[in-house]
C-alpha cells in the first residue's frame, strides 16, 4: 500500500479549507484516509497551517510521499528540507560522492 500525505478539501463553496491527511494513494481525494495530521486554511488573511509534527515525521519515516502542495507546506513549516525530493538534487549529489 502506497501512502501519500495530501490535502482533503473541506469547507463551503469557494471558501475551501483543507485537512492534511495520510491516505492510500488509490483512494479518492475526499474519500477514505488513514489519519488526519493537520489542517491548512489558505483563504484567511494569514494562511493558517496547523500540523502534528510528530505524526508527520512518523509517516515520512514510514515512507509516505507528500504531494507537491503538501511538500511546500512542510518546507515552509520547517518539517522537511527543500532539497529532500525523491530523485532530486540531493540524490544526485549523494551518488556523485560515491
């Protein structure tokens, strides 16, 4: 089972808020999920992000892959390094050292 950290849309029409969830990659966007690990409210005056840092690190340690938007949120909150992308520059640098 491939687990992804992704956004689940909540809120009213044209006023979205999102939950950051750990979900099976085969499940639909707003469907079944494993665990809620945070929330994201982009329409507030100051974008509000609330994350459970211990649970996010747990899922990343278990091999969960964040989506692009969740990756940007994690980087901005300091829970993930900007260069830590799968197949990105960090991987190329580590293989060049070997």
